[in-house]
C-alpha cells in the first residue's frame, strides 16, 4: 500500500515546465489607443449636391486582394463574406472594444474607411416612378477576406478573442477573429494542398476549359473569381 502511494505521488507531482513569457520589445504606446469616431456621412463642399450611386454589388463580390493582411502582425477581425457596414456598426465596434480593451497595453486601428457609398430609399407608400429616391444613409462595402480592424500591443490571443468574437457575432456579414499565426498556417496549408493535389479538374480548370458547357449557365462573377465567394 505504501509503495502504491509513493508511486502515485511520483507520477502526479513533478517539475512543471512553463513556456517563457513573450517579450514585447518593439511595442510603442500610441497617443490615441482607442478606435476613432467615424463620420456618419462624407463631407461635401456647400455648393455641391451629394451624388447618388447605383448599388454596385461588385464592391462586395469576390475575394479581397489588397487589404487581407495584418499590418501589426498580431490580431484582428476579418470578413469571411461580403456585406456592408453602416455607421451604427462602426459605433458598436468602437464602443464595445473601447470598454473591453486595456488601453494601458493595447491599441486598436481601423482597416476600413468611413461610410462613403450612398444608399437611396423612397418613402413608405410612394407610387412607382418619379425618379431615383433620396439618399437614406451611407455604407462601407466589404469583400470576403477584408481586415475590418486590428488590435496590437502587449497582449495574447486569448485576451482579445472573447470581446472580438462578441462583436463578430453582431456584424451584418460573416466574420471571424484572426491572428497572424492562423493566417500563416492557412497559407501554408493551402500551398501544401495545391502541391499535393492529384486531381487536375479544379473549379478554375473546369471554367476556363468550358467543361460541360458551363459558360452558358454560370454567373459572370464565377467567370472572374472561379467560385470564390
């Protein structure tokens, strides 16, 4: 019995090996760590009437090719589907993250512009015709893969993920919390899949070679982006 007890304590108790703490040598505290207030609508000269615009759904279709990387190489929110951000969504992000974030060791920046695209709307009960309606509000179109905002500083992923996930669930399109490590792992995984793929009949190959006469029935967006969002 004594031998079993000694063996049990030897198996349970022992030296603990913890990872060394992260050293943030290149971190510099900024003057304004919180997200700035976005304007509800763009400012035009007093002698210029605010221009109207078509829907321009192409601003939300397809993958984002430019603003899809983290500048500070830490954490952020990235869109996984196309959509539009209204001024209320900017305020929701700013207020929620401002309350949850520790400004003594973190800072946040926007990666999307203020609302700039006008959306028109006619009054309730109006007849058809009569020209285009008046401008109702302004939005910021977002493509899949676009970085919405970034958080950087002396913090780890587990610290910022809970409140970033909270605002992701309220956005009008699909979004996820991302880190630089996750981005690099996905790029490496995609590179390995492309190298090890033995099936030549990919979506891009099928569309480019008009397999099964797909040019007659697929969307023009699929002609350009090959089925990506």
